[in-house]
């Protein structure tokens, strides 16, 4: 997995490789069965509301955990069940009905410029919590918090921490060549030269 991620980073940071052939790279390997994962909508656990967090957390988790993870995110899983995120606050039956093996529930609390993100990773068949994490920081850092939970999810399932909090360093060619650092998914880019 680390070799594939490294290859993708090399390709993403070397524009010469992107112009070869038909403009895409096909990466193939031994077929493995992916585990069905449901991602519930992010809920407000108190404090102010932030629609950007509510809309984006599921997208980030889906991108992270399908890119390098052993998961297949179930389509339509956002409407399978409702309720809270902690054990006893929701029913696993709708999640079993759509065939989910694992379930991620998440919530947030906003207070001024600060946000606390809480994530829960469940084994749906047993109804038991596999992983629970809470992160706090500036509201602008919520993407980092989601990536950190994706890393922890990979560790819980595969025994290896995920690459999702990693950074990419590249040369941007807007005018002068400048060194730019960004999240592994291309967000939060900033020049360092």
C-alpha cells in the first residue's frame, strides 16, 4: 500500500508524467474483497451549527477510506439510520439491512472559532465499538481531524496507520517556480518559498 501511495505522490508532483498517453494511469494489482462500510451523516452535538462541517466530513471519510483502504463505502448509507453517535443512542438494524460490516458515526460541537469532532467506528454485526476518538482545535483544522480519524481507522482494521495526515511537497509553476505544501488530497495548499 505504501508503494502505491508513493507512486501516486510521485505522479501527482511530476507534471511530465501526467501528460503521457491518454492522461491517466491505471494501477492494477491482486484483487481483494473490500469490506462494506457505511458512513452516517455528521450530526451537531451541541453549540453552533456549521453546514460546511456537516456536508464535508462524510466526503472526506469516503475519499480517504476508499482511496487506500480495504473498504467499499455503501451508496445511500447516509439515509439508512438516524439517532446519536454513541452506543445505545441508535439502532444497528438499518445498517445491517443495507449490508454494512462497519459503521462510522461522527458529530461536532462548535464554540466560537473552536470545534470538537467526535468519531465512532463500529462493528455492525456485533454492535460493538471498535474505535472512538475526539479531536479539538480551530474550526479551520476540521479537515485534519477527519484525516486523523481515517488514519486511526486504518490502524484499527489493518494494523498499519493510514497516510491521510501526510503532506505533499511540489513545485508549482504559476509564474516563478515555487515550493508548495498541501494535504495529501490537494487541499490546504500554501507556498513555503
